[in-house]
C-alpha cells in the first residue's frame, strides 16, 4: 500500500466536497448520511491500514470546520481550506472513537480462561418461573464474567469451591449480556454456585469440564486488505437485503428501493479509493464480483466501473437458497457448548465461546466470541465495529453458506478486547448438525468445525 497516495486521495476528496458545497444553497451543504463521500471513504481507508486514524480525523474535522465557516458566512474560509494541505488544524471530538490509532497487540493470555457451559438457570420472578442460558465462563483482561443469553431481572451472587463469595453485575443488550463477577475469582477454582435469591437453590457451574479439541484447518493463501473489505461490504449488503432468494428478482419494489438507498454509489467510491491507495490490486476480480452482486439484486447505481463478474460461491449460495415454505427453526436454546481459539489473523485473536438460537423478535442464531488485539472502528455504513477483524462466514452441514452480522458488542475498557455477538444470516435450520466457521485474513483462511448439540435444542430460555 502507498500511504502517501492514500492520504493525498483523502485530502483531494475533502477539497472536492468543499467545492461542491460551494455550489449548493446553504441549507443543502451537508450530504445525506449514507451517501458516498469523505464520511464513507475515510473509515474504509483506515480499516485497511492505508491511512492513519488520526490523519483521517484531522481531515474530517477540517472539512466540518470549512463547511461550518461557509454556512456562517465567515471571512476566513480560505484559511480553513488551507488545512487540507497538511497543517496541524483544530480537531473536534466527533471522531474520538476513530482516533484511537492502530490495532493493539493481542494481550498476554497466560492467565485467561474460557470454559463452555451451555446450562440453563431457573429462577422465580414474582409468581413467574423464568430461565436464563449461561453460554460460557470467561476470565480475561476484561475481568471474570459469564456470557449469557436471555433477560436477567436482578443481580445475582455467586460462591466458589473455596467458600469465597462474589457480587454479580449485569451489562448487555437485546437478549445477550455479561454477568461480571466482583472481585475476580482466582484462576484455579473448580466450580461456581450461582444464587438467584435467598432460599432459592443454587445452580452449580462446573469450571473444569472436559473440552474437546476443535477441528481447525489453516489454509495459507493471500488476500489484499481491499479484497477483504469488499467481502465485508458484500456480507453487509446480503444481510441487509430481502430474506428470500433472488433467482427471479421478485422482491417488492419498496424493499428494493430501501436497499438501493442504503447502498447508493458507495461501493464505487470505496473501490476507487482502495485502488488509489494500492490496497486493492488492479487485476483483482473482487470489484467485478461486487458489481455483479449489486446488479443481481437490482442496484444499478453502485458506481463500480468494473464489469459485473460471476459471484463467489458463498455470495451465490445466499442468493440461491431453495425456495418453498420457510423451514421451522430450532427452539431457543444452546446450539453448541464449546470453546475454540482460532490462530491469530492479522494481529486479531478470535475465541469462539458458543452458539445459541434465540427468538428476540424473530428467530436468530448467535455466535458468542471474544476478540482481542483490536481497536474500535469509527461508526460508518459498513462498520465491523473493531479492526482488524477477519471476514467471517459460516458453511452449514447441508453445504449452504451464511453471512455474519454484528448483533451487539461489549468492549472491555482499554484492554484491546471485545465480546462480540455475531448473528448468522440466515438463521440455521433445525436439521443442521455442524457448521464451519470460516475466518479469512490477509495471509490465511481458518476453518473451525463446530458440532451442534441436537439434544439440547429443546432447552428453553427466556
């Protein structure tokens, strides 16, 4: 990659936006949130490592100041435009998340502990009996906690095999969360009793179960940072589109219009920036494949100049699922009580903490993961939340492919790690017996096979 060319491209893009704003009425200066432009391209170049995060923040801040100066009719607008040539400038807080810099090195993991649980806790909420699914126990740089699925209603307490007691706090999102233990238990404890209320029987969590060694395959092959990012964009498009196959492009016009508005000409702007920075090889087939995907789903204004090409197997599979009545999904419960640590990819370390199937509004299959050695991404249309994050796809036991989308995240302070809940799209079918989780980085592709616990599908959770 050529970082100097990438920065120059970004500054030229900012200047073009400012010139374009000068031809518009004052009320029309700001571009729509999802339109192509600096706000879309800058995070893309940061995500692939072509531009330093702090530089991108400065350029965006200078553009905001220049636009504000024009809007207010300030006389020093020309001086503000000079900021694009490289002055220090005055930055603003709007991009603090982006300005955290490069990805952190993976923390020391000797004292970490990840234990599969897959156990249901029963508790009483007034006159109602409820259930909560404990997916895994995790002790890492972010502290000791249980990874859970469901809706807790109160703080719990816990006691270990040595008689020590712990308070448990709750933090989380829609149907997935963490139970944080205070203080951190010693690493060597053998079990924890979770206590829902005085007088209620405790639920014992075994922290020393046999853990099968996962079947992990590593394939060494090269992928450019730009190709990986375009694969992420394709997954984002596929997860945002209609929920049925597109063989005959029969999706309703309104649904297609919504998808067209979301995509706009953003893919073309990003491809151009990746080519300019050298993050995408000139002969790469992926831009044409992405153009083919946009054309296939009825998005003609994507802006990619490469002619449409045949789709990769995983993209094609998502568009050609068998038609017919939707297959009944599994009942809410644990899909896989397992822990699998993937080899490091591009500095990021991914640990699979388990799978569960839930019913938060609609059926969904969630992969619980811990990702370390990463830093937060800026908030943008195709965000993956943290960087670097390998592209993640799922192939099921019937040979069908599924994309993954971020469902919820829980960063752990400044530890460089985050608990990341990924939604499998479309959800797994009831007859799925195993899945391959496929993580692709710049130098390798890692596949880990996770058997699904068919006998546990019937375990109900709240």
